[in-house]
C-alpha cells in the first residue's frame, strides 16, 4: 500500500464510523429507541421467572434474578431509566456500544470467511425486521466458500397450543418459522434445538441469529453472533456470564431499509 493510502485508510474508516453512528441515532436503531424501559423491566422479570418466550433456550434464568438481567442489559446497552415517570418514555441503546458490537461481528465474519469451508447456520425469529440482513450475510459467506446448513427445511416441528402446525423454512439461506403459508415471529428456542438435533454430528462452526434461534445455539456452546433488542435480556445475561461475546444490541424491528448501513458495515471485509 502506498504511504498516502496508509494515511487515508484510517481517516476513511473514521468517517465511515461517524456516518454509521449518525445513522444509528437518526434512525432509532440505537440511541433513543422506541422500546420503553417498562418493557425491558417486565421482560427481565419474565426471563428470571423462566417464561418460555423470554429465556430464549438459555438455562441462565435458573440462577439469574430480574435485577441480574437488568444489570446485564445495562452492561450492553447503557442506562435503563426506571424512575416512575420514566418507564413509559423512550428506551436507550448506547450507539457507541452498538458500534463496537458491529465491528466485533464484522471481525468474526471476516475471520470465518478467510478460513474457508466453514459450516454456518443462519436463523431468525424476526423475519419482518432482520431477514434481509441475514440473507446478505448468507450470500457473502457462501461466496467465501462457507457451507450454509439447511436442516429440517420445509419440515414441521410441532403444533402450537391451538393445534396449528409450526415448522422451519429456509429463505435465501436463512431459517424462519413458518406455518405453511407465512413466515412468523417467534422467541422460542425449540426450532433451533430441533435443527441442531437433526444435524447431529455436523455441528455448525457458527450460528448467526436472534431470539431463541441464537439462545439455543449459545446454550449448546456453539459460537454465535446474535442480535438483541433492549428488552431481550437473555442474550445479554449470557454475554456478561462469558457464554458468548457476539451480542449486538440494536432495535430489531424497524423497516429493513434502515438496517442496510449496518449490514454494509458488517460485511466491509
């Protein structure tokens, strides 16, 4: 690299970081976010109580209190205001912590791509917000000779409480919950657990996902890059306990077009 390029590269990287931070705040992906502190506090209590929609398949709820969960959210997101006149206001995700997590995921994906031949399983419980992000990662990893795993594609895993079938469908390399006609939102870990059971000895080298799709992988000790909103305490608890280091705290259900700069930054290898 020419000497001038060596000077310009760090400057360009700083400009890109500043621009991404500005976008995070202006879009509501980080900084002041729509999720209220009340939702965060309530979900911390639900996780500690072992609610199936909030422990994400992680066993930490058995030994974590609601205060432990709230402290973990603060560690990854910054302040959580809990005053009686603050609970229903906007939430907060520290944009600088988000930037650090984006870069950590970028470095992990770059290292995986460089190694070549890695087995990767991508899955989302939030297809309305995050599917496009994951499909871009899937295509990039596939172009770097990674193997995209697709266990139980188009297979029904269970029935819900009303007897309706629920299964897994892969869309452009990313597993989603589906009911035979539509992709669905889910916090549950049972679908990732079923996919990992189906893979048996063909354990993924990396899982990329969110909600229970990520939590179930972390629980089994699989390296995992995950996304968590400020009211998703299970994954922050796992990170502060040293079970994962790949949690990205960010609003997980804004229009996908707003996530594009995050995806681009993460794939800037």
